């Protein structure tokens, strides 16, 4: 495990960021937190990683947010390289991760948060925002994995062939990771050893991962070097649940998109090979009130490629929009308390 009382021991740029743990319904949960003092009435920034990865993926962004906000990045249960245990196999899913966020916010007494969700973490953040609207001061979806537009025929095929396919593929994938887990991890380690090797390959998600800081790349290599292959099984289950929400049980996520009431910022890269422009246009057509920022020459990993630009984009967007809303939330809460007296 890679944890530090102060991450400045690992890299100067991460000084003032700490590893902490909290008990959430009997599970010891690891998270990273900035030293910025929490200001009463202002929301905390809660950063949700891709469920296959760990809170440490947000370290460069936490370093940039540190001067502007109190920020926390959480290790979701059962992630490949994270430090939060999986309570049980059923906990490895997108929907249970969303419920976990609510329990985590309760444990840390986070009344109002600006929740960031990256990639599949975007689906987790969206469902959390839908389930706990009273807690959400703002929602930031970073290259999110949300339902893409489908024709009527495509939707029918996913309801039949796609549903059956997922039922078959997930168990087969679990067998494969048990047999080939070490080779899969070794391949991932080699990519981290030379991020330039991913460009133009079938693994490419767009953008330029050579822009990733050497500190992040080195940390990810260290984390992956101690991962047990059995942890890949949790990732298979999480991504099976993600595919189901995106293509089969779409109604849950589509309703969440339509219902979410908080100010929402959609951050995408113009060279993202996973989050297509057709999907972005579809989401913003459904929610024209969402703010869209497209980062130039960036792929699926803005927090890796342009952490300073990403943090500046979020802070500039938050400004009075989120803070005024947070203040109103405090006043409304006090008003409700007064009316109950």
C-alpha cells in the first residue's frame, strides 16, 4: 500500500495532501484530503475516480485545488489499486458505489459537496447526485461514461442480444482474469513505464499521456506492482454493471440525467476516443442548462494531461454559481429548522 501522512514525502507538489481513513458501515475507507481548512457554508469538493483505479489518480488535481477549496478524493470499495476493501462481491457495481458515496458523506459529515466524477466515476457521481440532491452543490462530469444515443433498433438489440451477451461475457471474463491476471497487470505496468507506447495502439483513449506528470506515472507503477490479480475480478463486475446501465438498463441513468437538479459542468477533451461528440451533443440536448467545456488537444484523461487547466476550469465555473447556491442551502436549512420549532 502506498499511503503518506503528508504526500509531500513523495513529491513536493503534493505537500499538504494527507491519507486518512474512516469507518463506513464497518469498512475501513481510505481517502486523500487537502489541508485547506473547511469554511462553513462552502461545499467540499469530492473527487470520484474511475472505479478501476484509485484516489491517487486525482493527486495532481488535488494539488491544484488545494489553494481554492477543501477537497477530498475517495478510494471506492474494491478498486484495483485502491486501499478500500470490498465488503462483499455484490458491492462491486456502479449503483452500490453511488450508495457508498452517500454513506461516505455521512461518515465525514459532508453536508454540501461539489462532486467530480471521471469516466465510469461520472456514472457513479451522476447516480449519487440523483439519490442525494440535498447534498449536491455542483456536479462535474469529466469524460463521463453515460448512455450514448441509440436508434430504436440498436436499443432493441441491446435489450435482447446485448443482455444475453453481458450475461455470458462477464463470467467468461472473470475466468480469464483468474488465468491471465498477472499478464494483464504486467501489460498495464509496461504502458505506465512508457506512456508514449500507448499512442496509436488499440489501448489508446486519445490525447497525449506523455503529458502525465512523472510523479503520477511513477506512483501508478508502484501501485500496480503490488496489485493481486484477484482484484481484477471486482473491475470486471463493475464494468459489467456499467455496460448494463449504459446500454441495457438505460432508463436508470437517463432518468438521472433528466432529474439532476444541481448546476452541472461537463468537461471533455476534443481528442477523446471513448466519449464521442455524438454522446456529448445528445446529453447537452437533453440538458441545455449543463455547461460544457471542451479542452483542446486532450483525450479521456484531463486530470492526468492538464490537471492545472482542469482545476482552473472547475474553480472558475463554481464561483458564485455554486457558492451562492450553497449559501442559499444553508439559509433554507436554517429556515426549515426555524419553521419546525
